C-alpha cells in the first residue's frame, strides 16, 4: 500500500477552512483523483429546492433520492471546482452559492441522504487513488484511509477566506452575514446525530488560521512522507 495510486487520503474540516484548494493540490501532486463529497450534498440540496421537496417528508425524500443520479466531472484544472451532473444536467454553476451551502448543511443531516451519498463515495474510492474531502471522509466514509487530515481555523478566518473567494468570482459579499452563516453551519455540521464533523482518532490536526495554502500543503506532504514508511 505504499503506492500513491492505491491510497485514500481523507481531508476533513469545517466550512471555509481551505479543504478544496488543499485537496486539489494534494491530488495533483500525487496524480490522484479528487473527490469533493460536499459537491454531492450540494447537488442533493439543489435538487430538493428546485423540485420543492421538503427533506422532512420521508416518502418524498426517499422517492426523490431514488430518482437521483449524480456524477462528478473532473475539474478542468488544479484551481477549478469539480463539475456536477445531476440526472444528465450540468448544475456546476448553481451549487456554490451561500444559500445552497446552508441547505446542503441541513439536508446532510438526513439519514437517507447520508446513506445514499456515503455509498456513492465509497464506490468512487473503492480502488483507491483518491483524495476525499468533506466532513466525515476519515471518520465514516473511509475509516481505513491510508492518511487522514483534519484542517481547522477560527470562524473569523474562514469567513474572511470565503469572502475573498466570492469577491474573486465577482459576487457581492456581506462579511458579517458570512461569519454568521459559518457559525450556523459549524453548529449544524458538528451537532447532528449522523456522521457529525469531528476529528477522526487517527487524523493529523492542522490549525490553518495563521498558515497560507502553501504552508498547509507542505505540512501535508511532509506528514505523508514521514508516515508512508
Ligand atoms: O464542503 P462543502 O461546504 O461543499 O459542504 C456543504 C455541506 O455538505 C456542509 O455544510 C455539510 C455537508 N457535508 C457533509 O455533511 N459531509 C461531507 N462529507 C461533506 C459535506
């Protein structure tokens, strides 16, 4: 299992901590596939909203999930988000809004949603060669992942980073509101009963509050180099 093409590297942490950017860089470094599990929860949230389905209505939710097919498209380059195709339609541009972030956090607490997406993610990673990013990839989806990392940072630092990202895309930004949303998502994601956001026992914790992307990347690469033998 010392060959990268067999590895699963799990990178978890709260919203806005830089997981996506770091995970893409790590995947590119080892020539692995990047698995953005949050994009799948976002896709489900978008679909339920678009079709006016209440995630609290069990039957409707089960029916909707049965009809749902989600496909991830490889990112066009190291800095781009992965694409998402839902029932044949490319919804990539529609799922990265603050509204869908909040709804993804809410629907991700529902058991049928977690069961479906966890199974999909395991299939994606069953042959290895994957950098999986999310909230529970090290604790639940891939408990035997070869390397596990948990990235953390203060809510203020994370809200600031999200604001910068949105500004870069040309979106309007309300920093106060972003901070509030970060706090609400932290609470929802870490207090839910199923697969809550938490540090897997064997994960390496990296506090990124005072670190830039390259410093975090370096720490991960160094840790893997140390641990792989
Ligand atoms: O990583 P993200 O911001 O794209 O994730 C959106 C939401 O999806 C997040 O608030 C919680 C949920 N999620 C989850 O419950 N488990 C994962 N492995 C990934 C995301």
